[in-house]
C-alpha cells in the first residue's frame, strides 16, 4: 500500500501527558518534546498565523490534520474532542503521538 503522506516533511514520534490549557477550560493539548520542537522550528517554511506549523497527527487509531503552535520552547498539539472521545483518553493520560510535519 502506498504511503498516504505527501512527499517531503518529517515524522516525529513521542509520548506526552495530556493537559488542559489553564486559560481555557476544555481545551486539551500535549507538548512536542524540546529536541524535536527545535528540529521543527529550524525547518524553513512560509510564515503562518501564530507561527503555527501544519501537521497530520495520529493517536491510537485516529488521524487528523491540524497545526501545532509554539510556546515556551516547544510546540503544543491541540487534541480535538472527537479524538479524546474516540481514543477514550483525557487529562493526565500519557499517550503515544505520531506527527507528520508538512513542508510549506
């Protein structure tokens, strides 16, 4: 079966703990670790709003297109409510994440 990801980009695999954003209830995130965050930040790309980076994320059996956002030396990946529900995960859970970081 051919790889569904577009040419270019990079894959980042990591585990992280889900947290709720302190400024906004019911918004949940995981942080990309510092080393891959630095690698992502170093890749040349066209500027986007809030310095966001387009990614395809996979948690368990759920894959979706979204953006990651910089802050505090790492990038934050927002977790959609549908992902939390489908994967039966929530705040405080440690999860495995596969990110495909798109070029451009």
